C-alpha cells in the first residue's frame, strides 16, 4: 500500500503544518507574482490610485480564501484517471 493509500484508508488523516502544504505555498507564491508588478508600477509612478488598491485587496482576499479552503478541507479529492493523485476508484470501498 502506498503512503497516499495508507493515509486515505486511515480513520483520521495525519495532521500537518500549514507550512508543509503545497496549496498554501502555491497560494502565497501566486500572490507574490500577482502583486509584484502592481507594486512596482506604483513605485515607478510614485503614486497610489484606487484601481491599484482595489486590485491588491482582491488578490489578498482570493489568496486568503484559498488558504482557508485548505485549512478547512476534510474530504479527500480525486483526480481523473491518468493524472497524478488518487482516482475515484481508489477512494471507493
């Protein structure tokens, strides 16, 4: 049995630090990549406008929702056949 299958078949999944979550780091890196050009533009223009601020607020909000979704996740997910991760048939008893 593989590690993925072992963790899925256990009664309770093993907890892990949020800092060990690929979802968390993916959200954080996406946030950095998304805000860097906007912050650079504001620095170059030496001005902050409402549109830039609203874009930054939306980016921080969506990244926060992604991280909260990961923290609250209880059910395992499956991927289509041929893609990495467990298939639907792997999760059915």
